[in-house]
């Protein structure tokens, strides 16, 4: 097929034009190549980081979180009693009511959740704020009282442990699991004794494990104890539960499930997407910036192709006149220059795909130490074939569009005017 096309006069003439201007042709191909390379690399890098974060969030946080949410701007009790239009109610130095975060009848709720289609598992927990002390160092943390076996079965906490053994939490009554960031701030290691204090209680605890999820917000604030230990820290009974964490069979249905559970139980149900809405807004901005940069690069490459083909047309005016005088039609002249443009886009696109893959692969193997929203030791690159397909198609379309107008101009050249001019 390629051999047959190459023997056609239109293709042979286009090939001769490209060869006769090797430097210009190469510059145009390099422009397309670098545009596609940057697209492949940036898209792979940005989405690779995004997929890494989403994977960590999905695996290390509940898909749906059930809890009691305090009423916003509650109506004062006196206003409920004296609510007539001819009465004034004035209360000075009013204090907000202390809202009990306890989930009532959590056992019955848990039983219903386990039978709910789409719910893979549910785990109760007790959450509170505390101060952790190690010697003279002390930092605030979020304490989660959990049933470690059930929590691990749902969220694979054992995969994140970098020291100690999370199962020791079941054996050691006053054990505690720390996030890597918390441990580093305290200078704590497995086996150390820490003092954990709330507003009502203080308990000495032994570090049984240190975990690292890779998400800085979790690692810098995580501390896990048994349910009973958390209840003691809050001076509560064994039935005191503040949170229920759910894992779903389909994480994409978390929003739908949260709305349904809010309606059924009257509790606040927050999906993992809602809980991390600020991160996803950053993702959207990153994607917009990435595509704007890539489009800009390819547009610049397109202008380069446009200028090169326009120069070829002016330099080949005599050739165009001769071709038309021997019977070539406007359509044939236009096709010659369109073939040249598409050839530049095709060749530059192929080189861009190859260079983009090589660059991405090399960068993905380089060891780096990054910390911020996430902690990484290697850059995560997404080698999605769709990026390569989109990049190649975009290269062809850009160059074809850039070559169309010069080709159209070439087809309208009047051979008589050119011959008279010479």
C-alpha cells in the first residue's frame, strides 16, 4: 500500500519538496515531536500523581463516614417557647449547647449496614482530639479508637506499617499506633512509652507500630488505639461510638450511598469524594493548566509548519505553474502540500510518542524524595495508551490544519501570471 502511494506523482512531488528543504522539514518535525513529548510526559506525570493519591485515599480512608453532625445555628430554646410576634426574647451571654457526638443504637445500625447491598464492611470507631507527650515534646493528634482486626480487614492497615506490628494493639491494652509524621515529630520509636491526654483523662501508652500511608495529612495526624482505650480517654462507657466507617464494593457509588444512609439513619454521611473535595479541585486546576500548556506548544508548532509551507509555496511558484500547465488540477496542487503537512505531523508525532515514552520511563526510575500532600520516593508516571493515541491524533490534526491554508493558496496560483512574471 505504501509503495503504491509512493509511486503516485502527487506523493513523489511532495517527497521531493520535503527532501529539498531538509533543514526546514526537520525543524517542523522537531516542533511537533517536542510538543507531543511534553504532552505525553506531563499528562503521565500529573495523572500518575493523581491516581496515586486517589488510590491511597480510597485504601486508607472510609468510602463513607457516618457520624453525628452538630446542628448549625440552632434555635435557642427560649425562642421555641416564646415564639409569638408580640414577644421579645433577650438572652445575654448565651452558651452553645454541648452536643453529644454519640451514635445511638450503633449496634442495630451496624447490623443493618452489613445487610445493605453495596456495603462490603463496616467498622465502629471513637474519635477525639488529644495531646501526645514524649519527654518534653508534645503535639496534638486525632485519636481513633478502633477494632484493629476489623479495621485492617477493611482498609489494609498492615500494608502501611513500617515498624512494629499493628496486631499487638489487641494484645497490649494501652498500645498505640502512630503515623510516621507523628512519630518523627515526637522522636518516638516502637516500644517507647507516651502520655496521651484529653480534657478529662490521661493514660500512658506503649508504641506498638508506626505506619506510613504516603498521604502527609494522615501520617502527620494519625494515632490509633483500641476502642476501649479511646472510651477511657473520653471517660465514656463501652457503648460510646462516635463514627462508623464503611467500605463499599464500588467506590464510585459513595455519593449515592451517603445520601441514602443520611435519609435512613438521620446521621451525617460523608463520602470519600466529599471529604477530599479540596484535593480534587487542585486536580482540576492541574489538568486545565497541563492541557493549556500542551495546546499552546502544538499551536506554536502549527504556526511553524504554516510558515514553512508558505515559504515552500513562494519558492516553488515556478514548479506550481509548470505542473498546472501540463495538466495538474487545483485539487492535485492542494493535495501535494497537504501530503507534506501530514507527513510532517505523522513523522513528528511518531518521534514524539517514542521520546515521550522513553522520557517518562527514565524519570519513573529516578529515586526522589518528595513531601507535601503526599510522600514519594519515586515519581509515579501513568503510561495510559489513551495519552499516546490522543497525542498522535492531535499532532496529525494540528499539522493538517496548519497545512490546509497554504495548500489552498497554492492551488489558486495562476500559472499565466507566474510565467509572465519570469
